[in-house]
């Protein structure tokens, strides 16, 4: 898979996305960066209306099971991923720019 993302300097592409284990997937970027993403950490940042109050911007449920798994990970166009979690959360969209930046945190 090769998905375009622009970091403001030059385009960066997703070289590959692979499931590492039941709780983690890995993205290899064309800037030679390889990042593991723990599903529980991603769900803690989920931007969907089920997870974040639309009026206040506050998280509705701060606790996320560390053993949450992905039922399905799918592309949203050429710019993001949507993850369906075993917790039932399924509408958050994680754009590749955000995912790439998370690798520097």
C-alpha cells in the first residue's frame, strides 16, 4: 500500500502496514521510520463522538482496556485509517499525518 501524506516539506508515503500481534500494528513509512502502534493507545486518542463530547471536547471515557484488539483496520481514502475495536468503538478516523507525528512522541 502506498498512501500519500504531506508533512509540510515533502510527501511521505506508507510503505506497509502489518499486524505485529493482537494488540499492535506496525507502519513502515518511506522516510525509513518504522513505528509500532498499540491499539489501546490509539483508542485513548480516538476522535469519534462516542469517545469525545462534541460540545466540550472532553473524553467521555478515559479508561481503555490495555488488551483491546482490532476487529478490522481499513483505509479511509488515501489519507487515514479507521479501526473497529473489540470495545465497540468503530468510527474514529486516524489520519496518516497524526499517526506519523505520534512516532516522534
